[in-house]
C-alpha cells in the first residue's frame, strides 16, 4: 500500500451545515441570542460537534449566517433530536426563511 492509499484509508466524512436563515428584522437579535444560548451548550456537550456558529450578517434584512461542522450524521441527528433543539425549531421555524444546506465533506487530514 502506498502513502496515497494509506491517507485515503484514514479519510473521514464530516457533515457541514452552512448558509443563511432570514428572520424578521425586528426579531433577529432575539433569534440569534436564543439560538446561541440553546445550541452552543448542547453542541459543546456533544462529542461529535466540531464547530457551531450563528452570526448576524445583516440586521436590517434579518440575515443570520449559520455554520456547523459535525463529525458524523449520527452526531448531528443526536443534536437535532434533543428536546431543546426541537423546541427552538418549533418556535422559530414558521418565522424563518431557511437557506441552510447540508454538505458531506471528506477529510483526508483532519489535523490540517
């Protein structure tokens, strides 16, 4: 087995969640504060979470940038299945235009 094949054997697939959500402009700060207060501690407690970020991109339009990285789909599923995240999505879901997408990213060198 050559070095190229060996590095391919150690490749892993991460799940990336990235994009924007649009919240009514008057609610954008409340949404981000609640999303951070709910999601950040749960993600930190989930060993499959690599990155979690919500940030106001444009308060006037209610644009919020969402970026998450998970070690696996199973880790993301555990996060979304918590009662806290279910409650957050139930509360805000009807008021959000969601342009967030899920991507699978093959990592050949996770330390890079």
